[in-house]
C-alpha cells in the first residue's frame, strides 16, 4: 500500500466485472473506506479511494452479495452497512425490531456467523446471539429482526429454499452416531408470515397513511402539498379486522350478494372500488390494451373531475358506467390503466411498497346486474414492505452522485498535478 493508503486492512475480494481488487481499510478508529486497484492492465495498475463511512464498533468485515449488481454487505460489531456501488458509497442498513422499532445497534456486539443472499436482492444475517436479520438491498437498504427461535449451539446455518422461504439447518446430535453421517434438523421460515406478524402488533391497530393520500380523490393529481399526515383510528365495530395481504401479491376481492343475512350468489358483474381516505399507493395489473378495450375505459380521475364537489360514492355508478368493450367516441390509450374488476378479466389490485390499512368502498357498476345501487365496504391490511427511511431516495442518489463526481474530479486534478510535478522533476534532472 502506498503512503496515501495507510490503515489496517480488514478484508479483500475480487470484482471481476470491474477487473478490480477491493480492499476494506479502517482509516481511523471511527472511519473506514474501500480501496480499488485495477488489474486489467497488469503489470500497470491504477488505484482509487471510495468515500469514507463512519463505523462505531470493533472489527470490520464485508462480503459480496449474490444479486449480481456489485453489492457489498459490510458490518462491524454494532451495525450493518450496504453498498450498491461496489463500495464507492456505503450506507448504514436501517434495522427494525420485531415490534417495528428502529434498532440503533442491531448487532449489539454479537458475532455474525453467516450471511446468505439471493438474486432477488434479499439477504439474511445469522448471529451467534441466535438472531436472524432479514433485509432487502436498495438505495435505502432496510432490514427487520425476525422473531424466530434458533438453537443456541452456534452450529446452525441458513439456506434459501426459494424467494420467500428460509431454512435453518442444525446438527441433530441426539439422533446421530459416530459411525454414520451427521443428521440435521430443519426449520423452515416463511418470510411473508413473519413480516405479517411484525405488521400486526395489535389486533386492529391505528393506521398512519402519511402523505400518500389525496383528499380530492385524484390519485395524487390534486393539491396534496398542503395536506397534513393522517393517523386514522380503524373502525373495528363496522368493518371487523382487515384482510391481510402481502405487499408483493396481487389482490382481487370476492364479492358476495346477500339478502339481509341470507347468501344469494357471488357477484360476477363489473364493479369498481376506491379507498375512502384517498390513499393512492395501489394500482391495477392490467391496461386497456391488455383486456381488449375497443373504446377509452373510464377511470376514477376522469369521473371525479366531472364533479363540482368530489364524491367518489356518486362519481362512478351503474347510472353513468360505460363498458370499454362497447364502441364509444374515444379510442383507448394503449397503456391506460384499467380500473374495473370483474370475473370477465384477470385484472387485480397491485399493491405499492407501503404497509398500511386500505378501507375500500365497492360499487357494482354493471347496469344489467341489478336495478339497485349495490355497494359495501371492506378493509385490507398490507404488510411485508420494509419501513421507509425519512430521507427521500432521490436526494441520496443526487448527493451520492454529486460526491462521486467531486471525488472523480479531485482524483483527476491530483493525477494531473502529480504528472506535471513528475515532468518538472525530470526536466530539472535533465538540466
């Protein structure tokens, strides 16, 4: 290492995609950085330094992850860090406890026994304190502590079964003998179920919908700048506990028709739904082109904008519904979202990356199904999305890119100055 790269080396790896050797160096007791040395033009080589990042604990380790995007996972004795840029910028992973609270020092001096990752950008960390931390990569990496029981012999290991199931393999010493192959006991963790348990810390909790709602019901096109964050008490007496849905799944409610308390039939006709508070963090899986519309389909935005005072309970009903499968005056836009649900199409709700409770108002709009105005309400609790950080992702991207460009410019200037100095020294020696 050159004089400008002094510090204790805590790890190294090859990044074949960049033809680089990467070193993790602790520059001071509270800072560290990655050093990159290119070997593509051996014996000549060039080196560069990444941005320094703050560390708190002792020791320091890192490994490349399996997502295929040059991601690195770094940890000391207190915190976990992540880089999506082969170490050029390193960001702390926000780790939340099983109760949903942010853990300032998630490792708490525990030793990391194993890290497993997959190509879907998920990772899991196993510690000698029998803790499993599950997380996902990203510009703002986040993770949660899974509430699972791991045997305390320190010999267990993790193994991905598929994208949503993680196995804990532990030696079964009681059923093994010295003359045979060691037996293992296996415990399978359903990641979705554990994230669901974390999301439901009480039976029917209060829900905060933050800034992701539009009181004018225009899906974010209205004036949302002056809105305050909403925290709503859930009406358990009216709605019962909400249906639980994993954020990565698709959802299509089954609507049944009752006469008083007597079941009549399942409703197969066209219906629409809206979130009663104006939450718009969900969408639809199909477009007008995909379902075969021959005319422009109606939408909540277009129907609400026809009203002087927004009222979604009356904006779109059987009285003004027009099927897009019937010729109309306007041709459909190919990629326009199709917002009608029925048994006739596979259209469904596509959740966003938010944990919240949606209270939907459903209206049957098919004019041929009934002369009555049929409607009802139900609630869905979406879980499994990791908590969002307070700093917007774009701000971090811009800041990181800005710092990176600054470091690149500084490196170029230093290189030019050093080159010029060398040239001057050679000229002096020649004289």
